[in-house]
C-alpha cells in the first residue's frame, strides 16, 4: 500500500535493490564488451557504411565499400570536408541505412561534416576494433589499405592545425546562442575569415556549415552589422515609451501563455507520477522485471516536476511595470559603452530569448525574455555603490 508512509518506505527499499541490480548488470555488460573488443569481435553498435552485420559479425558490402574508398580518395583530392560533402551529396550517396529489430528504418541521410569526419577516422576500415583509447586487430576484413588511411589522417591533422583560432576574449560573439536561421530552424554559428591580414567575423547557419552553402537559402551575416542592429533596436525601445508599453504587453501575454502551459503540464505530470507509484508497488510485489524501467520513469518525471515548479515560480514573480523598464533601458543606453564584452553578452542573454534571421525575406525578429527583463530591471535600477577614494 503506497498510500502509507510504511508502504512508501518498503517500495523505496525495493527500488534501491532494483537499481543496485541494474548497475551490476551494466558493469557485467561493459566487461563483456571490453573482452569481446580485445578478441577483435564486433561488439555491437551502429553498423558502418561498407559492412553488413550478420550474426554479430562484419561482412564487406562491396557496393558500399567502393563508395567508402572513393570518399577517402575524394578527401585527398579536394582537401576540404565541405567540398567532399557537397560532392557525395551531389552523387546521392547517403549514410548507412539499416532496419532495427523492431522494424524501424534508421540512417540513410545526406552526409554532413560530422558524419564525414566520423567515416574518415573510423579504424574499422583498416581491420581494427576500438575500445576506449585502445585498438585491437579485428576478425573482419579491412576495406582500405593502411597507406590510404594514414594519408587521410595526416591531412585531417594538417587541416585541423591550420585553422584560425582567434582569441575569444578579443573577438567574442555577442549573439552566440541567440541568433537562429528562420529558413532552416537551426542556430547560426560564429565564424571567422582572414583576408589581407584583416579578420572578419560572420554568423553562418550551422546547416550550411555542415552540409555546404547550397543547403541553406540564407546568406551569412556580417557579425558587426547584425550585433549593431540588435543593440540599436534595444536602444530604440528605450527612447520610445509607446514601444516600451507595446513590448511589455507582448511579454506579459507570452508570460500568461507560458504559465498556462506549464500549469497544465504540472497537473498532468503529478497525475502520471501517482499512477507510476501505484504501478511500481504492484511490480515490486510481483517481482516484475519491468520495475527498474518504472523507477527510471518516476525519477525523470519527478525531476521534470521540480523544473516546472521553478519555471512557474519565476514566471509568476517576474512582473515589470512601465516605469521600471523605462528606467532600466535608459540605464542600459548609458552604460552599454563602458561594459566589457563578457558583460555585454550577459546583458543581451538576459534581455533576449532569440533573434531570428529570415534570409529569404531579409527580415529579423527579436523575442525578449520576460524573466531576464525582470532581472535586468533589478540590477540596473538598484542604487550603485560608490567606490572609496
């Protein structure tokens, strides 16, 4: 009976033993995988392009193997990951596709830089199996000769060491984590280019960075221009009380919607947790092997419940009135020029939820963060202490 304190105590004891058993099973599984790798056996995982898995062993797929060899040669020829990605996607080649035991089709997607790099560094292709940092001779046949593989690794190291890595303290991006490409619904990363001994900063759609320029319809953005535009928009709000009131009204509307959504999720989650505890009690009494899975679901649900409670508390207490926001934004306008790059990034992260760039229409939309507005108001409107002489 989980309705009493003693019943819940017994249930928690049973759950602890179930967790202990699960950890022991995990340790034995890891040890078994390590032993199999040391013997050169394929110990499971995602199948790789160029091989088929039959009865836990790797067998060469000749059609895919030819593509793998061509990809390695293409990288030596073009010496650029993006150029290789563009070429193999133009040819219609995709990542390894297979069907799981449940009948689900997995893989078969266009290549990007990450999947290409994984393919180019996979020592399975030279007949090895890896366990952590160690490599062992595998039971399967290699697809590549060692010389071709080593030349590709050397070129990868050379290209990696030749990349420009400017100091972040001098060239930090104000909109890191805030700017998104509306066309692809993904983040825009901060990157650099050097021409005529000058450094130029840009924001580029991460889809374009991984799959090539043609995969995204939006052009890259000059970092200085977009950062200046966003700052001027915030300053413009500070100078126009009517815009402030309109902004506040929208922020409050979004806050109300957020509270309603979280409250509904909170109620549903509490009901679900109650049902899970009842289910766990029955499973514990019956010695059901699914008890561990139910225990995991309870922990995940309780963790999410605590997160929702914190989010609701923040939304319900972060009320900002017109006068406070006007004063805070006026302080922002005066103090911006003397803030350090790190302080500027923090202020923008407090104020802004996201900046969406639609390169197709040439439009930029800024969404403000209600909780951050409250924090910024508190910080900028509190009396500043005067340092002693």
